[in-house]
């Protein structure tokens, strides 16, 4: 597990942690059965609150990316290719819905958004 936390980011730390770990899972960098570090250990290594790590782990579990075995830890869930694709697409669509609302608040048209996206992609 490779995570870089930014204290200057506008994103909450738990969200940064969630996004980085979920991306590693969905790209196959963290394989099924991989045991995440215990919450206290992760908090200590990342120099963040235990509550923050717990919130990220809970979000990962809510999305079905990890599962907890009482007394043993949190493990990356097992996925078929189709399940992984569905989870990835669901997460992307959720983010895009939020982003589109933001763009609409500026009065941007779809064509303008697409043009801006092409510039940075």
C-alpha cells in the first residue's frame, strides 16, 4: 500500500486515503486477499488520526472493496472482472455527477466542459 497524504489539499484526508487505496485495488496493485494494515498502525505510519483511517476503511468496505474479518483485519475483496468494472464505473459516475454540478454552477455548456477536459487530458 503506497499512500501520499497532502495537508494542503482541499480534499479531506480520509477522502485522499480512500481514493488512493480504492484506485490501487481497482488497478490490481492491491490484490484480492491483501491485508490492509491495522487502523492504528496505518494512522501512526501516515501520522494522521485513527478516526480518519477508520472512516476511510469504512468507506472502502461500504463500496465493497474490502471486507473485515473480526480479530484478523481488513482484506481486499475478491472480484470478477465484471464486478471490478462495475464498481469502478459506479465510483467514476458518482464523482462525475458532482463535477458536472460544479461546472453547471458556472454556466458551462457540455461542449465547453468537453473542450476544457480535452485540454487537460
